[in-house]
C-alpha cells in the first residue's frame, strides 16, 4: 500500500498545470526529434537541456520535460523508419523490416498507428516495472560501501559499449578520455589544481552540461556543415499515409506480441549497456522464431512492426531503473538525464527515494501521463509529424546552434563556457568521424569524480590495502559481471551487429 500511496503523491505533483504543459511540450518536441533521422533521443534531450535551465525550472519540472522528450523521441523514431526506410535512431532499425513494406502496400497509416500502440504498451508496462523493481534495487544498493560503488562504476564503463558493440577498444578509449576530463579542476582532497594550466575558470572542473550540449548538439551541426551539399531524403517527397486506424483484428493479432516483447525489452533496458537497440533486436528475433510459421516477417507483417516498437520503448523505461536506483545510467540518454540530476544538486542512487521522493514519484507519475499524451498525439497528428521530415537541414541546424548557444549562456552567463562548448563540439565531430562512441566520454565526465572518491575512500579505510576492492562477495559479483560484459561483445558483438544489418539488407532485397 505504501507503494500506491507514494504513486498517489506523485500524481498530485505531476497533475499541476505547469507539469502537464511541460509533459505535453516534451512529448511534442520529442516526437519531432525522434522522427528526424540522425537526431534520436540522446541528441534531442541534450539540445533541450539549455531550455529547461533557461526557464528556471526546478528538479521535478525539468525531469518531466526531458523524460517526456526521451519517451517522445522513442515514439518518433518509427516515423522515418516506416515511411522512408531510414531509422530515426538505431533502435528503430528493426522497425524498417516490416514497417516500410507495409507502407509500400499502402498501409503506412495503419503501420504508424500500430507502432504507436505498441510503443504505448511497451512504455506503459516498463513504467510499472520501474515502480516495482527500482525500490527492490534500492534495498540491495543500501548494502554498498565504497569498494562496491567503485566496482559498480567500473561495471557501467565496461558494459556501456553494449552487446552489439564491435570495437571495445574504442569504447575503452572514450571512457578513458572522459575519466581524464573529469580530473580537470581542484583536487577535492588535496586542494591542488590539476590540468588547469593557470586558467581560473577551470578550477571548478568542466561543466558536464556544456560538455553534453557540445558533444551531441554542436557536433551534429558540424557534421551537417561537412555534408551541407546533401539534402534531406524526405525533401520533395509526397508521403501517402492512407487509413490511420488499424483494424481490431490487427490489434488482436498483435496484442500477445506486444506483451511478450515488452517483457523482453524491459529486461534488456535494465541491464547496463544493453539498451533499446538490443531490446528491439531481441524482441524481433524472438517473435520471428515463435510465430513466423509462414515466413511473412520482412514482407509487411504487422507483428514485425509491433515487436521491435514494444521492445525498444520498454527498454527505454527499463534503462531508468539503474539510473534512479543505483545512479548508473542504463543507456546513453539516461546518462544525459543523469547529468541533469547532478546539475540540479540531486544525487541519484539508493538515497534518492528517501531524500527526494517528490522528484522520483512525480517523475514516475509524469511518465504515465506522457504515455497517454503520446498515444493520443501520435495517431491523429501523424500527418503533421511526417511533414517534419520535409524540413530542410539548412533550416533545422541553425535553430539547433542557436538553442545551444543561447541556452548555455543563459545558464552560466560565461563566454568561456561557450568556447568550451565549441571545443567539445569539435571533439565530438572528430570522434564521430573516427567512429568513437560519445556516451562513454560523457559517462566518464559525469562519474569520474565519484569513482575516484570511492576508490580513495575504500583504500584509505583498509589502510592502503588494494585487495579491499574485491574483498566482499557483492564486489566480486559486480567485477565478474563487468568482465563478462566487456568480453562478451568481443565474442558475439560482430555476429549480433551483422545479423541486425543482414536482416535489414535482406528485407530491402525482398521489397525491391
């Protein structure tokens, strides 16, 4: 009963006019961000962080806005996948397999509506999973000491590449780069400046909000400038949507698929580093093996649209569980949300549920509300969202740059931070050209100081004995999972990635 009482308090917070309007705005903007190929949820949230701070929003309203953007972007990724066969982000790649063939058959409207319903089911069930699982994880996390937290942070870094990663060396390099950037500033224990080069502005370290906006938003602008002669794939195309609402027989056929794949996606989201991409792939593969007796998957089977959409949206909700309960992000977007919490002087982890229950339960209640808003918004307004695909990049990217510069200056009032943001933008552009993931850099910048402090604390408590890091059964279990999470992609990563792309290429060959 205590659980439902807390949820009731959360709804009392979320159902204020301000929070309802922020959720609606976040859902609308998030769907647009997700629909535009290449942006995705991480970039969408990063771009709108300055807006949340410029408006002077508190912790709960800021999180409601940005998590609504997160959920909206997960919904929106399916639009370009179905209409253009271009995934809005990587998790939406599996939706191309049956979504685009349905669009070619004149069933684009039904595919878009069905995927919206599947997204709703996956996200709705994942939010209930968050309610039930996060408090249980908190009870385990209260047993953690400094050594266990250090092992937990190591686990986050070693698994962040995900099971579909094919180059763990690049992920490790990105994490090391982020940890190195986290050491900039005055050492909290000795008071000695580190890597500041006499620049007073660096004494407090690098502002991770500046780093995030530079790495994600500005690097996107630089990528556009590099390829500015290329137009949008949707420009000039007339998109025929057709009937908007799927027939009841289709919904009835797909309901078991949505329920099964929501469970699989949620489990994939809770696992550190697995994320929505794996949730989408596992859901599609599992459902294909289970129900595809007539080899209709890949030719426009509605179940092939429902499975990955329910799976990746459930994974998005599952990724919030380790972020809120343990302070360790389960995906790239939750790493960005973690930065927002830290910037608001709120420390995610086991004490969050007792010290800031209004933030946690207000956020969870807002997720329920955002889900219903997205379902109501994505079916009747799908025609509007498809027109967003026709916005030329030459108009979109200056808006992204303007929001980034105005927002960051509004937060800090420092021209030095603008120069740092440009530096991070150039760094992000270079790293993306080298195919080095950006999320480990952000995670290193976010968790580096906490990881260092826990390492020092653990060794100091045990009088300089480094074996204390693997002294308890809990820390040994965390180290074992971390090693497995790092080694497993080296063994199966290339195979998983190859199968994901092979299935999409096979579908393209069939449809052509």
